[in-house]
C-alpha cells in the first residue's frame, strides 16, 4: 500500500473534485466541435 502525504492527498482530492465538476455533456459538446473542425480542415 502506498502512503501519501497530506499535500498529496489534498492535490488528488482537488483533481478529483475538478474532474467531477466537468459534465459529460460538456465533454460530448467538445468532441462534436472537434469532429466538425477535423472534417472541415480536410
């Protein structure tokens, strides 16, 4: 088992909280935009 320092735990917690704040719909919208941009560039 890995032992983490308090700073490492706080960092991981903040990263997980930030990831949780990102909504799936926002990711889907971004993928659609990127797909359109990719098709338009070719």
